[in-house]
C-alpha cells in the first residue's frame, strides 16, 4: 500500500515500506523514474523473501508523489530522501542508488553518515548536471536555457521530451560530490554496464578513484546498458546488497545498540 509522508519542506512523498530486520535497505531511483521500476520491485521481492526491512519512494514531482517535475532540483530531491530515511527508518541503512539516485545516495552518505551502513551504486551519475552543461549542451542550448529558463531534451525512455531547467543546473552546482574529498567509512559497491550510453563507464572509474572507503569495489558488466535490469543484472544488484549487508552487520554487531528493529512503528 502506498502512503505519503509530508516533509519538513511541505512536500508530499509517496512511499512503500516493507517491515523486516535491520539493517534496512532503501532504494533511490533515477531522474524522472519512479518506485515501480524493475530494480525497486526486484529488491522488494527479495526483501520480503528474506525478511529484510526495505523502503522505496518517489521524489517530489516523480511517480505518485505530488508536485511538478520541472519545479524540482537535486537539493530538493536530496531533502525528500533525507526526510523519508530520517522519518521512516531506524538505524543505519544500506542505500541503493540508481543513476541520479547514486548521486543523491552519495550526498546522504557524505552528510548523514550515521544513517548509512553501506552504499550500492547502479550506473551512479554524480554531478551529472555539470557534465551535461560542459559536455552535452551546445552554445545554442546554453543560450536558450539561460534566456528561457528551460530546455526540452528528447528521451530514450519516453515519447515526450523532458525539461532541463536553469534551476536544475545552477542548483546542481551547489550539490556536487566530486569537487571535494569523499570519505565513506562503510562498504561501497558500484555496478556499471559497459554499453551504458547515458552514464559511460568512465564515470564509474572516476568515482572509484575519487571515493575513499575501507571496502570499495566496482563491477563492470560487458554489454549491460543504463537500465541494468536484465535478470543477470538484477541478480548482481541483489548480490551487491547482500555483500554490503553482510559486512555492515558484522561491523554493527560490535555495537548492539545500533541494531534496532528497522521500520517498525
């Protein structure tokens, strides 16, 4: 059953929570995606089968959440994610971030480390607005965005073009994670397809070099695209989550106070 959380900023966020044991797992979706995608539902089925606490949600302006997509930006969606984690979970969580969700997961891991037990990035796209501005926009695109405040771009995932707003670009620059050291004191697993045309493997390799973690691994899957949702890719996601959980449970077992029952109200 989908229910709603009102954030401190007054936004109404749709979410689905599966109760279970800690540490819990939180799925953070990508740009213009929602919590009904194959990766989120695959992880929910896995959580239900294994008795693991699990939370999926839609950022404001996405999916079943309220608000207009074009009104949002990275900082807003980071606030949405922080609100659901702080309000709906207990104890450290393993964050699973897909594409833009990888960027938001890294922001949360940097800013709220007490809430994070591990991180799994799936075609993680940190700072993608800056790469878009620098590498993908023509001079005409930049001029139109500055003058009109919005640029419509075609999408491989929808018949409708999607809006890129000037605020999205400008606000993205205030939420970069690759412009300063990124120390993550927990297991990090990065999954990346070599045939990903939206987030090329060079981004994952750069992230591998940039993150400082006691246990950091990158898995490259030859031929996998940005969706990373074939049965084999979904199995790899589950394996990465279980690996991060195993390591975090071993660490948290040294401090029993951390192992509260997650997501029980």
